[in-house]
C-alpha cells in the first residue's frame, strides 16, 4: 500500500461528529460521574457525623474520647454508668441514623440524576414529573401513617429517648425494649407478652432506666419507734446491704430519709429513697426490705398492722318450751313466737290496744262505765 493510497482511504473515510460527542453524551457522562462523586462525598460526611455522635465529641478535636472533658466522661460522672456502656449505646444510635441518612441521600441523588439524564436524551420528562406529583399526593393520603411512623422513629433515635434494654412506659405497654426500629418498637412486659407498638402511635414515653433510677420505699413504722431509731436502723441496713457486691454496685448513693409521708391512727409512713443504676431499683428495693425486716426482728420491733373491729349480731333465741318442737327441729322449720321478746330487741315498744284492754279487765275496772 502506497502513501497515496493511504491518503485517499483516509480522505474517503466518514468523519466523526465531534459536535455530537461533545454535546449530549458528554453532559450525560458528567451527570453520572457527578452523581457518583456526590453520593460518595455525602456518605463520607454522614459517616464522619455518625462517628462523632458515637464518640460523643460532635466533631471537636480537643475533646477526645478518653478526655476528661468529653461528653461521655461527663455523662458517666453524672449518671454513674460505665463509659463503655454509654459509648455502645451512642454507637448503636449513630449507626441507625447514619444508615438511614445514607439511604435517603442515595435515593434522592439517584432520582435527580436519572431525571437529568432523561432530559439530556430529549425525553419529555413533564409527564414523569406530573405522574410523580400524582403518586406523591396518593402516598400522602394512603401512606401518611407509615410516614408518621418513620418520622417519629427518626426523631426518637436522634433525641435518644430510649434504646434496646431500657424499661419504658409508652401507655398500654410497660416493659423492656427488645427491638427498636424506625417504624415500630417491640416491648416485653413483666408477664412475658411481647408488644409491637408503632412509633407514630407513641404520644409520650416514660423511660424508667435512662441515666439513673431511684428506689422509693414507703416504710410503716410504729409510733413507739422514734425517727432517730429509724435512722440508726437505716444505717445498719445499709451496712448489711454493702456486704452484697451486686447490691452495693447497684447503689449510687446511700439511702435518703425524706421524712414522714403520711400518718394514721396505727402508724406513720416514712419515705426512704435510694439512687441506683438504671433497671436496678427494684433489686435494691427488695434487698432493703429484706434487711429491714431482719433488723426489725433483731430489735424486737413489730411491723404495725391495721386494727379492725368486727361487729357481729347473734341469732334470736326461740321459744323452747315445747319439747316436741325441739325434737323435730331438724325436720320442721321453727316458727317465730307471736309474743315478741323485748329483752332481745332492746327497748320495749308501745303496748297495743288489746294489751291495754286486758290489763284494765284484770285490774277490775269496768271499761264501759269506769266503775270498779
């Protein structure tokens, strides 16, 4: 092949349309690459934010995880919970939030990129946008409860209202949280029933185990036992409870005597409070009552009881003059005597007219003319 033949072949070959390649295809490629890069950047930002939330540093470089100024250390000193437990709970919350934010960001970026690519390919996206609007309205009416559940679950996670292992009161269900998601919460109550509660239906949450708890005891004490004696008894009970390592580790403070809560004719009720670790207040209450009962027995103090007076009425005595009636008492029902026994009824009633006439006749008085 000569040079002249090669030149003629090149001149006869079809020319590339560089204007077309630099127009729509290039813009589509830029849109796809930009969407991928933006998705990666958003995931990195969300991951960094989640890591900061998990560590409790909120992105601060000066307050490290092991620093005494970190929020984890401050919360541990305030609540008495170990820092590892606090970090695990924050890591779980941050992981849930990060996973959800990453999914939402990916979906939004992908939808926008697809619409832009279709527009560059000269597709009419107006019907698509109109259909999306109609679908959005339909979802707004049909799936509003589902959206409400997810939004409620999202804010519960962000605000750290409760987590797995907490004892909560959400109204109908009271128990330990076994599973917690963005749509529903699974709660196991004391009887073993597993409640599945939608997050959108939870109007208020009472967390019984977040941070710290308090054991509140209402102790009935006789009036013969003074307040000073009860304080001594409480100190002895606290010393006995300290011998149990489990109970001692659950108590954050020594028992506090709030004072007399109520009084009655038999005893007074003294309120005693103990600050404990989360979910351990009931164990401390049982241990305190057990040691308090033993201390009362050692000191000879009796637990006061409510005195009751029972009034009972005796059955009326029947006329037993007829021996035959007594012998047949099991076979025939007894009849009430015509003459009432006033001694059984108390004060005598007024006499009847027949009794007045009979009394007058017996005394010799003529009831007709009044002569004797």
